């Protein structure tokens, strides 16, 4: 690391700490030549491969702005969007991969967005999954209406317990 003051090509790390969110490391450095101190912040780069083949750094801001469009006119706060952006970034970083496709990022958005707002989810999914017909929307809506067991209701094998329903209650 070059000293920003005298451009000396080396520096000594005096102190290292992780940031509050744990995504980067803050290092306090000292130049052996001029003895001045400076701070660097190190983050692991995460690259996104777009459909065109172009690679660019992952941007939480771009995720939030894309989801914001889907949430237009919906009762979704900026705070909720920020939390969704953080969840998406944590999910894509947790994959351990240094490069992801836009498809991977889209998949990471769908889950948290479905929990946030179903109408916004359908809007986003219609673009992301390229819905062409009314049947595409009907299929997506039918999937959303299917009851899903909560994780704590599942048996150890990972499947929901089968509960018999009396014929009179099924009507």
C-alpha cells in the first residue's frame, strides 16, 4: 500500500478491526518513511456477470433501486428496502463465489421480496422470469396461494407432517 502523503511504496499495519456489519476490515497503517498514519478499508470484491457478458461490481444500491420500482405505490418503507438490500447482499456473499450471474442475484431477491410484499414480488417476478401470458401470472399466483409449512412444523426428514382432513372440513 503506497503512502498517500509521500508515495512510499510500503506501510506497516498498526491496528486492524472488522467493521460493525462484518463485511470489511479497517486497517490503521503507518508509513515507515514519513511516519504519518492513514486508514484503509478492505472489502472482498463480488462481481456480477450481466447477460451481455460484461462484469461489474455487485451493487446493493442497484438491487434496492430495482426492487423500489416493483414496490412503487405499495406500502413499503425505505427502511424495509434497505433491509432487503442487506439480506440480498448477505445471501450472495454467503455463496462463497467471487462471481455471480444476474440470474443468481435475481433469485436472491425473490425470496425476501416475497416476504416483504406479494404484489411487488409478482411485479418483479414478471420481469425477472419474463412472463409472456396471463397463464404465467396465474401460475405464479397459484404458487403463492399454496400453503407452505413453517420450518418448525416440518418433521426431521424435512417434509411436513400429513394431517388427515375430514371430508366435511375439506368442502
